[in-house]
């Protein structure tokens, strides 16, 4: 069977030219193959979404909410299978795969509730001028293309799919070619719970399929999560049609540790921020800024903790960190490690591949990394942490903000007034104080500067799929 594309309510074989090979990164061996959708099939998917739009738009919000609850319930029913798939195809340790599943369920549940509330639809707007009334309608933006990466496939797709459906949009989703199987669950669930045909379409494929979707004239909006390079390309494609887009791009985020912190607690936060998902997180806190007073003690404790992490095959062992998800990513990280060697950076941990099959990298720490180093400036997307020391609060803020990216940051300090002050000064979309990578569906997600345009999650995530309309009536 090779029916990995879900178009107009039917599972269809890909008719493109690309063959997608799906790997287990812990072994470096393939376990599935599928054919990509052709450009003509992308066109069919957009057409199906267009045809389904009027009826889906007119579907009462309560019914849309019921179906979104159905997604949450059916994800839960598939829990074990989806956790196993995340472990096998992404290389995630079990506890991480569980968090992903829970996150996707919470996202569908949250947007089901928001759909039920229909916030501010048909709200009267008070006018200063007499003789008129005006009301606001929040309407679905239309047919949306969703293109996602491979690092959190269930989650990233849920963050787009749930609000888009809640808003009344119809969707064409393109998963990553590295992890094309996870999102098939959304198609199976759509079919099982009776989501009308054409409301959700899934086309699998590589760059060509993504480009066919992002450049398709039949879309009303594109929401993209991925690299800055491809982000620029999809931005150009949207510009050609003068249509809106949301971009969730890369990061090079700072974790700032002041010298009033408990060193062991700070080490735990630092490790979580760079080794969760083997560092393959847009929000990885990959630049450590540590205050001089505790720098030596903290770096030496960090070195020993990183060296003791259990790195291995999540499907066979109890591990803290799995492999990188693809060979391409492994080669990219290996390139940065070679670059660090050329630059003469001081390595306190890791700095090498793990001697076993699969695409493993040891948790790596470089210290006293100059701001001019490409390892300090560029997103590596692996378990590679670069550290610098600072002396004053102002210096910490300046160093943290000295980046083209602006996704997230973590501030660790027992002086909460200072922590809040620093948080307010950081040029990012989300700051965690004395915590790390704590993402809640009610709070926003997205970056400033080169980290993206727009916000996901919370009510902002729903607004991203709504168009504001006013109906103004003359009373005279
Ligand atoms: P990528 O940009 O290579 O691919 C992302 C998606 O775009 C994939 O589905 C891919 O097939 C598709 N694509 C590739 N070429 C295309 C083209 N020309 N036109 C349209 N689509 C195309 O990114 P990746 O390697 O899959 O993911 C890693 C990147 O994603 C990192 O930079 C990471 O920071 C970023 N990311 C950001 C967030 C966020 O919320 N800001 C979350 C996760 C990942």
C-alpha cells in the first residue's frame, strides 16, 4: 500500500517523482518508503479545500468544536502507537514523545473551547458619531496551506491545524519528508470522526511539493514553520500573490544565569534547554551567558552532568537523549563541530560523534566562545552549547540581544525583580524565568527579528486564521 496522501476525503497514492525514504535515526536504517504527491495532486488538494470551504465556514462553531474534541479523543486513543512512532522515526526518548502527544491533545481541546466561545463575533462596536451602528465579524481567512518541519511533527501540525479548523478555514497540510507518517494520524482521525471531505487534506513530499503548495494561487494564506532559508522562499511565493503568511523560523536563544542561582538547579535548566529533542528545537537555549561569580563552578558542574547523560536508542534503552533525526542534520552538526576545531574553541564536553550506529552526537559544550564565532551566531540545531561569561546585568542583556534571531530566552535568578526587569529588556517572543521550555497552549508562540512573523497558540493562534470584518449600518 502506498496511499500516504489524503485528498478530498480519500487516501491516494502519490504520483510525484520523489520517493521518500523514512528512517529510524537510532540505527540509520530505513523502515518505510512512499511516493510524494505530484503538483497536480497538490492542485487537487487545494481545489478540494476550496470546494469544502463554504459549507465548513457555515458549520456552527459548536459542531466544529465537537469535531476538534474528536481529534483530541482519537489522538488519545492512538497514544501508544504515536509515541512509538515518535521514538522510532524522530529518535525521541519515551518521556519526550509522551509530552508531544499530550501537547497535541491539549491544543485540540483548547481550540475546541475557543471555537465554542466564538470570541467577539458579531460584537457591537461603540461609535462616537451618532446615527450609525457597527458590528465586528471574525471570519475564516479561507483556504490555508500549512507547511511544517520534522522536529515536533505532531505538535507543530496541531498548533496550526486546530486553530485553522476552529476558525472555519479549510486546510492543505504538508508534513516534512523526514517524518511524513505522524500527521497521517490526523487524516485517519478526520475520516473516522466524519470531518467533511476536503476540510483537511494532506500532501506528502519534499521541497517541490512544498513549493507547489506555497506558490499555489488558490490559497488565501500560508503558515510555515521551518528554516530561514526556506522561509524566505515561501515569503517570496506569498508576495507574488500579495497574501498573508505566518512564519515560525529559527532561533539562537540565550539562557542567562546570574550568580545568585543555585548552581545545580541552573545546570538542570541549561541541560534541558540544549538536550531536549537532542537540541533540535527552534527554541533551544544554545547560548549560555553565565555571570563571572559562579562561572567556573557552574561550567565544571555542567561539564560533568553533560558527560553523564545517557545517550542511546530510545526504542531499546532508558535514555536521556536520542540521536539526531536525520543524517542531513547529523552532517550539519558535524560541520559545526569541525568548524569549532578550526576556530580553536575550548571544548569542555562532547565535540564528537558517538561511536555506534545511527546519527548520534555527544552533548557538547564550548566555553568562552567569541561573539564573532559562527557557532555563537548561527542556529546549529543539535546538542551543542556555547558559553560566554558576563559581569553586569546590562552586559547580559546586550549580549543576549546581540543576535539576528529573537525567539525565546531563559533568565535564571533568585532576584525576581531583576529577572522580570531583564525579561522586559530581551528582544524575543517568550521569556522563561527560572524555568525552561515551558510552553502552554494559552500563551503565545513566535519570534521577533529573523525568528518569524506572527504568533501561534492562545487567542493569537486563532486570530492568525481569522479576517476582521465590520458591518456598519446607517440608522437614518
Ligand atoms: P526546512 O525549512 O528545511 O523544511 C520545512 C518544511 O518546508 C518541510 O516540510 C520541507 O519539505 C518544506 N520545504 C522545503 N523546501 C521548500 C520550498 N522551496 N518551498 C516550500 N516548502 C519547502 O526546515 P526543517 O529542517 O524541516 O526544520 C528545521 C527548522 O525549523 C529550524 O530552522 C527550526 O528552527 C525551525 N523551526 C521553527 C519553529 C518555530 O516555532 N519557530 C519550530 C520548529 C522548527
